[in-house]
C-alpha cells in the first residue's frame, strides 16, 4: 500500500494547527534487526506523537491474539489495514502465558511475539498492553488462578510475593517482546504500564514499582498509563504519558492530558468504545454505526490518536471468560462470543460499522490516495444434522477423588477451571433445605444420581429443597466455575467451587469426596451407551467435503461446552443471548471431523446442526 498513512497523519495535524506539512512518514514497520539498531524513532512531541521526528496520528484498533485462531491473525490484520488502521492494540494474558507457576507457554495461539511480527509484515504498528492485570472481560482479569494459593498474596499491591511473581512473568514477556520495540528495530510503538489503575486504587508507589519492573524487563521505549477521565489523577504516574479512556471531546482530552503532562500532549484515547460486551441472561448489546461515526470524525479532526476497543473482538474460547461484579451489578459472567458489536464481527467479516468508519477515515486522505480494497468475505457453510452415537454419563467417568471433611475450593484442589463434583452421604426421610455456603458459581444438585435442582450465583441462589427417600442417600453437587471476576474490588475474592459450609436442615455436612473435572482437553468417551442421563458427554464424527466458517445451533440444548477437533469452542447456555458457537474454518478439515459435547442439563438431545450465521440476540 502507498504511504497514505503518513500523508494522512501529517495532513490531519497540519489542518488543525498541530503540526506543519512535511515529507511522508514511513508507515510499514520492519522486524527487529539482529544488531538491534533502531530503524525508526518514536517519541512525544508537544502536541502529537513523532515518528521519525514527524507528526504521527495513531489510528489503532484492539485485536487480542488469544481470541483469534493463529491461522487467522493475518486475515484480521488485513481487514484492519483496509479500514484505514495503522496500528493494532493488544493485551498480553498472564494466565495464558504462565498457566501454572513457573511453567510458561508461548507456543501456538499463545505466541504473542509471532502476533507482533505478523503485524509488522502486514504494515501495522503495535501498542502493547502487557500489564499483569488486563480486565478485558477475561478470566480473573488475566491473573493466573494459582496466585490465590500464594500465602498472603494481594494482587495490584506492593505485596512482596505478588511483586516477585509479577516480575518473573514480565521478565519472560520482555525476553520475547522487548526486542520488538521500535527503538530496537521492531514495530511496538508504546507499552502500557498497569491498566486503568486509577479505577482501582491510587498508590503511586505501586505504579512506580510497575515502571521499574518494566524497565528491568527490557521495555526501555515509550511507556504510558491509561484511565477513564475521572480516574486519571489516581492512575497517572508522573513522567509517563497519561492516556484517557472513553472520552471523545478533544478540548477536554487536551486539558486533561495537559494538566498531568506538563502542559503538553500528545493526546491519546487508549480505549474508545464503539460498542460493548455481553453477559449471560441479558440482551446482546448493539448500537448503530451512526452513533459513533461523528465521534470518530471529531477525534481525527481534532488530532487525537485513538485505539478502538474493540476493532475485532473474536471469541473467548474455553473457560477464559470473566465476570462483572461491582456496586451497580451482581455477578454477571460474560458469554463466550466477544463479538462486541465491533466493526469486524466475530468471524472477521466487515459490518455496517466497519464500512461507516472506513468512510470517515477515507474522507481524510490526501487527494489521489486510496485505501486498499477490502478482502473478500470469509465463506460460511451449514452442516446438516450431526447424530451423536457415543455417550456416557459423567458420573460414570469420575476420576479418583480427593477426600476432606469440608469442601475444598478449586484452588485448594489445584484446579484452574471447569467443574468439580462434591459428594457426600445424607441420611433421613422427608423434606429439608440444602444450603451451599459461598457457592462459586453454578451448582446442580443430585440425590442418588437424580437431578433435584440448581443454584445459580447470578440469581443469588444458594439453597435447594430436598425430599430424601429414607435411609442413606448419595448427594452430589456438581459445581461450575463460570469465570472469575475481572474488574473491581472483587478481584481479591475470586476463589471457586464451594467456599463455605454446606448444611442440610441446619446441620453442617462433612466427609466430602471431590472429583475434579477440569476438561482442559476434550474428554474421550469410550462407552457407547444407548442412553445416558445428564450430565452427559456425547461425541460423534461428521464429514465435510469443503470447509468454511459455521455456527453450531445450541438453542435446543441446555448448558455446557463443545469441542471440535480438540478445540474448546466455549460455553453455551439456553438463557442466551448467545445461542450459537462459532467454529472458524481454520479448525475444520475436509473429511472426518470430531465433536464432543458436555451437556449439564438436557437429556434428550442426540442431534446437532450448524448454520451459516450466528444467533446472538435470543433470551430464554
């Protein structure tokens, strides 16, 4: 593509009095050189970013490497270029990179360095957000579950244990990404320190330690903080650029940044929200494009750099969704689709919002310059009914238990995600109330293998009425971790499972056997039972003569997760709004494909079909 971005940025700045016309700015990043010699410079001017000494307006969009199949990274980046973006923003997720203490994983979809290098190859700069806390509607805000097993550890604090774990993690990230900074010949322009810390606390000493940790890890380029405007005073660290989130008034942006940056810019909205995310049991959030085109026009005309959150959301696969829990809302676990009503939809295709934003950016191009053509839409397919011919009740496949007088949490069981079956014995006849203290988060209660009821933390439910048959009865409480809280003070209370006492008719129950079902990989079903009661695992194979994106229609099922060819696609739940699960074409193959479903509630589903479009707006 031509050097239209350099012309665009210089022109925007000059017409608004923020800079003077100059020669085109080089826009295609290069990979780090073996010598480490810088090929570009990036710095703070009085009113604008300076790339190689010339004004540079950043038009960025957030894409998270973990929410897009590695095989599709390049396609999403080409869509970004075609809309007019010159930069990509991404978090780095600690719980992916260090899932267990001291065990790092930067392979496959976790290869953040390759994501950055791919962006360089596609002519895109990168804004890196490797703070150990990311929020992002992500499990535990990006923190690994095992931090809660570290004695006395307090996240986002000067606690010595936390800082040591944090430093070891950032050091590993730095080994891979510090050489890719622009001042080392790479394409990472800036690195964010912490993440909206002012919305959480105001310890400037803690922020200073963050900066020191980043510098020691090799991040010696431009660092910045970001906060909503009301929290900049608490989250800003003197000496770093204070970016503001969610603001679209250039005058207020400039006055805020000037106040905390010695009367100077540049001016950067690190999170501009053209839409929003979803949680279970609430409608899918959508806002028309025309509500945002004017905002984008205002920012660009005002010479304000911007990062769209999100440009492309993708999918929060597996068990990695987070949950809301703060003053104005109770527990709200987020859905697996991270479509976000973003300019690029969950499958990577342009929406009306994409086309509208592209038009705004194109209108600011210098005469004679053009945006690249939009890549063709990704092909979508339907799949006729898949018939499940292998199934087994989960209670027939339980592993060896852990035995303890009181229930143990997931963390005490050294289990990150998934499910735990808590089992004990009751004795008696007649009705009584079962109370599950500190339920985190969703429980199905069984007596002698028969489902009696459910308790749902979302609905503040923690009790189920039992009617015992007489004599000894087996009690099972199957508990699901619906996602650790990712925002606010509840970060400090994020254990899962049964975290308190269990009582029946006012008496504490003891003598528990706990069966871990983390489902970190697709379960293997060896049995071929003709029928099996829920909770049940079902598997099947299906054959394709061609591949394409598709969506499993789960609207007639109950609640659970699905694996296709070993990939965990995420959760489904009949409460909606999400009623389909997206399968990217890259994870399908011509010929035989395998599917496994873990169904928690329904017993009569034996077929499943896939359709060529998502269903994101139905509640049950």
